């Protein structure tokens, strides 16, 4: 049960404007983003970063969803959204299961294993090791490494707020909107 009162487009003109911007970039306003609507200006900036990480990075859809999924581990709201989107983007279910269990999936190619290892280590108290970062740099450009980092930290931050706020999962109909939006935007 949500710990904050709901926010809708009728809450204020500022919220309505931000929700319209979010709908234009995603097709809907998730419960996670609407929960941040108590601070419309903050939501606007957060949503713009989210739109960048989801649709404008220098990463193909598969790597973007892999980065998101690795960050979503342990956050049931984000995991529910992005495990299905990762599979739709071509990540094998066995790799999704490994990530969920905290393992670097051996079924993935070395470049994708490097992403999974990097994100797992980046969110640990010691952060990413030099060897892990060097392996990531063997496969990806500095821009792509930055995009992997922005994407994973955005989703981890949003997931942290979602858990603290007690945000409820959307219905399966809303999840279908998200999956169809991904197909349309990514050409899947």
C-alpha cells in the first residue's frame, strides 16, 4: 500500500504539465513516477533523465534493458517491469534468472557479462574493481560506459524511492502498454 497520497493530473496545473510530458515519452505515467508528483519540478527533471536513459542513450535496446535489469535486482517493482521487457529485448530467461539470483549470467556474451559484473560491483560497498572496469572498457566506448552507469543508477534511485514510498504495481493492462511502447520505440 502506498505510503503517500495519490497524485493525479488533477492535483495541480504543474503536475498536469509534467504528466503530459511523461505520457509523450512513455505512453503512460507509471505509479513510480506519479508517486514523485508531490514535487512536480523534481519529477520533471527525474522523468527527463529517465526518458534519456530509456530512449536516448548510445546503447541498443538489449543492452539498455540488461543495464536496467541488473540495477532492478532486489526491487520487486522494477524487476516486475523490466524482467519482461528484458526478455522481449532478447535477454534469455536463464540470464534473467541468474541476474535475479545475483550471478553474472554465463549464457550471455562476454560484453554483456561485463555489464552485469560492473553493475553488480558498482552497487556494492567496494564499488567496481579496476579489473571489472577495464573489462567493460574493452567492449564499450566511454559514452556507452557513461550511459550504462546513468541508466543503472537512475533505475536504482527510482527503485529505492519506490520501495520507501510503498508504490503499488500497475495492472497487467498497464504493463501491456509498456511492453507495446517498447516494441514501437525499439522496433522489436
